[in-house]
C-alpha cells in the first residue's frame, strides 16, 4: 500500500517541470501580447494584494512591469522577489528535509527555485534603473551599490561551489558508481551535441553590462571624489572585459579632471531574450548487475541559444555595438553548476533504479508500475528568468539640436524620441523583447 501511495504521488508531481502556465506565457510573449504575458506573470507570482511567493514568476513580472512602463510597480515586485532570495546556506537550512527526500523520489522541480548569481545582479540592476528613471537618485545609489557588491562576491561563491562538487564526488555515497556514471554521461552529452567546454563566463563571473551601467551612473551623477573613483573603477573593469570603444571614451572622461560631462546621448539597448533551458534525456548505464530493471535514465537541463529582437539599432549612420553577451553570462554560470546537477541526477537515477529492482524482485507487476513512475518523474528543472535579454548593446551620439532622436530598427519603422529641452548627458534606454512587440524606450537623465 505504501508503495502505491509513493507511485501515485510521483506520477502526480511528474508533470510540474513545464506547466501549462509557462507554455501560455511563452506563447503570449512570442505573439507580442505584452498585457497578457504581464498579467499572467503577476498572477503567478503570488497574491495580488500581498508579497509574491513564487520567485521565478516574480522575476518575470518585475521585468515585464518595467517593459510596460510601470517602474514603481516593477520595483515593488522585485522587492518581493529579493525577499524570497536567500544565499545557498540559508536555502539549504530553509528547505525541509521532506522536500529534499521528495526530490530524490521525483525531481528538483519540487524544491524552491535557487536563483542564479546573474539573477540577483540583474534584479538589483533593474531596481537601480527604475529609481534612476523616476529621478530617485538616493535609492538608485543604494541599488547600484548592492549590484556592485553582488558582483564582487561572485568569484568567492563559485570557488566554494566548485570545491563542494569535488568533495561530493570523492566522499558521497556510491562515489565509485557516480564517478563511472559521470564519465558515461559526459560521453552521452557529447554524442547529443552538448559541449559544455564552450560555455565560458566572463572573468570573475561578472556581468559587464551591470558594471558599465554602475560606472555610467556615477559618471553622470557623482557627488565627490569617492563617486568619481567608483565611476572610474567600474568603467575600467567594463572596458577590460569588453574592449568596447565607447566604454574606452567614457573611461577617459572619468579619469579627466573636468568637472562637467559634455551633453550627449548614450543609447543602451537590451536586445531579445536570453539563453534558455531545454530538457535532454539520456539512457544511463548504472553498472547494476541485474536483469530486473525495466527503465533507467536521467533528464538534464541544457542551454540553448537566446534570440535577438534586432541585430542592432541605428541613429543616422551609427549603430550600436556589443556591450555584453547575456547568453555567455548565463551559460558560463550554468556550466559551473552543471556538474552538481549531473551528480544529483545520477544519484537520483541510481536510487530509483535500485528501488525499482528491489520491488520488481518481490512483485513484478508493482515493479513495472515503479518503472513507469520512474520514467514519468525523470524530468529536468527548466526554471529560469526567461525575459532577461540576449545581449546588451551600446552607442553614444551628439545631442541633436532638434532635441529629438530617431532610433532605427532594421526592418521596422523608426521610433522618434523626445529628449529633454535642456542639453545634458542622458541615457536612452531601449528594451526590445522581440520584433513582434513594441520596443520600450525610457529616458534616464543626469541630475
């Protein structure tokens, strides 16, 4: 009887990897239906009159509320998302033993979403941009400082992650079995066209776009030598990572002794949607000496390329250049976590298969049902922040005498942007999720 309960629960939970809500959300985004996608994300994030309780959906909702021109509501949603975020140690304590036990029987979708480091960096970046947009420079400063702090802690985080993975391989239960299975899995991944060696992060696991925007904010709005040093340091780091020519110009301005920055227009372009996870199923030899196993396998998340909305933007004859490749940031971080995901899936498959054999030895019919449940529950955790951009692009142009800027979108009509009448440094911040959806254009002015 107890096995029937376990099997029933396993099958019931097996379908949670990619629920219908996520499919509908992706369909609405692809069709350019921003109101429907935003409404779905907000509702899925949690109660409308309270704090969000679903982190992945709160992140999606926060990004789409920005896209909808609602920076204050976006910040409220992202505040709620930030409250849901915990560091790895806290998450391990908070997650119940029951959830972890259930994840071994089912899959990782039953566990709370563990945010990536790039999630946390982009969350604070978006909050900083929201505050900058509405002219709340004090709170923008706080969020930029949080963004910078998260980036500086990234290397330490991943060094600890890598050490933890090595210890688990050497000292965990069934270490020899896991090691042999990992070798077989690596070969199976290569055969399936997945080459994790190509997933390379930027040095230090940082996001050059967030670093650059941090530096640009303090270049525009600095208040004293400490802020000037922040601007210079961040722009130097961003240039070292990207070699972008505009960043080099901005870096020179930050190093100069001039007290005022010349009026100009910086165009920052968030382009498309980022790399996303897809499921890869692999039959895995577990070296079990038994003929009483009807199914064994693993399901792994693998990264597929993101999609740009446009190749670039233009102003006159000038066009945006690459600032940061968000796909590289996501894949590089995922590569570091991948071994831990793979190890856990191998251990999970081993435990399920051993259980299947034991049940089958005593009751072949129940063993068959166990195999069916194992196959149904073998699903990868595909949760991620899907509305992050494919890449960031950048250019700067002289402040037009007309106080209007014509942004060119290849294959689509230009968008004319009204600039402040008083000439000053401004950022024209453009977000295009896809070519089916109207791009969002916001003005971020200096003080």
